[in-house]
């Protein structure tokens, strides 16, 4: 009986230590998610500024550059997956969207050729999922452990994409990233990034034209590059925050399981201890009775 009680005590200590680890992981995930959300405000402001400047620059163009965009035949996908574990089915949900055209996300644009796309993969955990699903990865990188390093990651991604665009290997790019919606969990979004849809940029009304030192076409190209960079930063930050939110949810579920297991072990501990006390009382009573008879 004593050895059994000692075993139960050891298991309770182990479960409590596991609970401490779960709480620590949840706290780290919460801090990282909050950090990414704070940075999203700055990236959104930057993207809006670029969009406004693009609208004013396009006002100089006689024709909409998007009207002469070639038919895409060499597609590419920029896919953001989980970098670390304990995030549930985060990466699996992302890969579920690769060939889907409906649902809570948008599929490839109409007229897109069905050729196998080149996949640019972000996230170490996504590599295993890609291999299990037979998805060939053309380029991959790890998601930074801190959101402050995401702009550097975006620079690397942009350079890799431009290298493939320059040689004609890809002519269209969709980004697939996750966003966290309170009360609804992870929402996977698919967005066309290249060629840039210039119809998305509103033209200014009754505004004075700015003085330009560059040709309008060159200015539009430069602003489009900045806009692409801003959108990749935004997608990466959303994915970073969503992964950590998913980890927080997984750790909350794990904490609930730890509490249930701890309560069950403590109930067993009380029962075993009571049985031990009862056995000792019976033994003492039997000894007293035997002594009285002598």
C-alpha cells in the first residue's frame, strides 16, 4: 500500500511539472501573438500609404497596366505554415487550400492555367506535411522565432521570387496564409499578389497632381515592388500571429487535460491514503483486542 501511495505521489508531481511547462508555453505564445498584432498596425499603415501613392501615380498613366497582363501559365504559391510544434492541425489546414476554389478563402483567379505551381514554403513543420502529401517544394525558409525578424524574411522571399520572375520561370503568384479570428479559430486566406491588380488602387478625386522626378511607368513599377513587399510582410505577420494563437488554444486544451488528470490522481491519492489509515486502525484495534485477551 505504501509503495502504491508513493507511486501516486510521484505521478502527481510529474503532472504538476507538465502543467507548469504547458503554462509557460502558453505564455510565450501569447506574448509572441500580441507582438505580431502590434506590428500589423504599422505594416497596414505602410501598405495603405503605398496604395494611395500607387493610385496617384496611376493617374498619370493613359492606360491601366493590368489590361495588358499576359495570361498566367507558370503559377507559383507562397505558403506559410507552422514553424514549431504544439499548434494542432495548423499546417494541415493550410495545405488543404492548395487545390480548393471555394470556402472561407478565395481560390486561383479565373483563367489561371492548371499547371503544377512552384511552391515557396515558409515554416519548418510544413515541410513534413508537404512530403506526406507529395507536394514538391521549390524554395523554403524557416519562420523567425520573433516577429521583429519578419521584414528580413520578407526581403529573402522577394529576392527569391524576383529571381524566378526575371528568368520567366513564374508569371503569377498567390500567397496562402492564416489569420486568427476570435471565436472562429484559424481562417486560411488565398490572395493573388502578382501580377499586381492595379484596379485595386483608387484614383484620387479632385487632387493636385504631384511633381514627379521619375517617369510614371518607372514610379508605378517601384511602388508595385514596395506594395508586394508590404503584402508579404502582412501575410507573414498574420501567419506568425495565427500559429501562436493556435498554440495558445492547443495549450489551453492541454491544460484542461492536465487539470482533469491531476484531479483524478488526487482523488486516487485520498482514497489510497484513507485505505492505508483504515488498515492501520484495524491492525491497532486487533492488537489491542489480542492484548486484552491475554
